[in-house]
C-alpha cells in the first residue's frame, strides 16, 4: 500500500507533527483524530472500515490537515513523506466484531503491528500501540497492575484478540530492544462514549440501545461481575499524554477509570438516565468472560499526571444523547462517497491525491 503525501509544507505544517492514526475511523480513533487536528497536527487516518465508520470522520474530510485512506494494516505500508507519530489503533475491539473473523483479527494484531513497526522504523517515528486490559484475561489478581502477566485462555473464543494484543506488545518491545524504536504501549480499559456502534455487543452501547428501544436489557451472567468504565475524552487525553511523554516512558501503562461497578449497577444506571421501563433479562455468561476488571493507574498518575475526570453519570448522559439521535435517524450511518474515500487500485496498493 502506497500513500502519497497529503502535505505541501506550510509554516504551520513544519511546526506540527505529521501523525498517522491506524483504525482512525473507529470509535476511539475518530475522537483521537479530532483531538490531534485541534492540536495542529497533520493527520492521516487509515481504516479498512471493518468496524469503523466513515460517518465518524465525515466532519473532518474537508479539513486541510486531514486525509482519509481506506486501507488495511495487514498490507505493507508505504508513505512518501516523513511521519512523526503513529497511533496504532487498527483492530476491532468488541467480541462481536473480532470473533466475526478471528484469523483476520490475529493477523491484524500480529502482521498489522509488524507493518506499522516497519513503517515506524523506516520513518524514525514514535509509535503508540493501543493494547487492552484483555491481555489480563480473567484476572486472578485484583485490581490489575501493569506488572501482572494475566490469565488468558490461549485456545478460547476470545484468544484471537487477547493473545493477538499480547503478541503485539511483544513485537513493540522487541523493536524497542533491537532497533531502538521509540515505543509506547497503552493498556486501555473499558471505554465508552459517543460513536460507539449500536451493534458492537459492548455493555454500555447494548444497554443504552435496548433501553431506548424499550427492549429487555440483556445482562450476561448474574450481574455481579464488574467493569471500570472510562469516558472517551479522558482516554484520548491519556493517549496524547503517553505519546508525548519522555522517550524513557515506554509503558505498558494502564489507561482506565478505577471506579468499579457491577454490570447490574451499570444496567440500572442506564435505565434511570433513559427513563426506560425495560426489564433486565439475565443470560448465561459467555466463555472466558472476565469476572472482575479494575485498573491500577499509579503509573499514569505518576508518569503522565493523568487520571479520569468525567464522572460516570455525566459520561452516560452524553452517550445516551448520542444514541438517542442515532436510533431516531437510521440514515445516520452512511457509506463513504468517492469524494471521501479512494478505493484500492490493486492488491496492496492505494494512492491518495494531495488535499492541498
């Protein structure tokens, strides 16, 4: 895949970072693209739209510093311009999506990460890997510090994602040791907010959509298992702080909200905020689903000065407002037009015209 430079050098462009965001049309990636543009970066967003949506970045397509490319990190990457920063967010993150193509998920985590790292090595770029709390599996230590090696079933239905992300971390640190590459690893805990997909199978989006539609709210297990939910704005701030931290700060670094709630509690919070009368419907817990999840964030607090700021109540209200609009307007999700996304011209190749 060859990406031609969208930059024609201005005084501002020379001062700003040129940043590649893989998976940039996804839930977290699109928020990151927003934040980077606001900071003055030139942003190249690469996404194969497997679980991302062109709608998430449609407001950005006319921005002079933004370029969208429909492409896949599993194909070799070539860019004819300098790249200062790479955020590797390319991978479906919800079980419903990553289990839809488990081999493809593993290839994204391993082959895709290798392609990103090779590009970073060629360009002498700093690269941040979006890892996950899922590398801890169904943890036997609670809460989870970065020093915990995890408890993952390597042959279970979640392993394509859990083990794939663990392998990606291994690759990051091997490139760091062997090639002196500047790497950062963020272990992201459950994140929620606007632009989640209503069909992604994650707890917050599931509960909100079901409550808004007046459907039974599906709780898997007995509802006593726990999660720690971080609003997307807090996470984006943490990712930026980690990326711009001193080179010696490699991570892994937990980024999540240590406020732990049970699944039943979050379901009832959603019912309260949506004013829904939907009943709770309890279903069997999926195989290998973690029973407890809570981050230790001392590393982020000490090395980045980061901790979450958005209360669960406020984050839920913002997310509910988003889904209320989305469920009321089915046309909300639209396919990309030819003016917004360029199709591949051949296997492994994709060209992008200058937007300047």
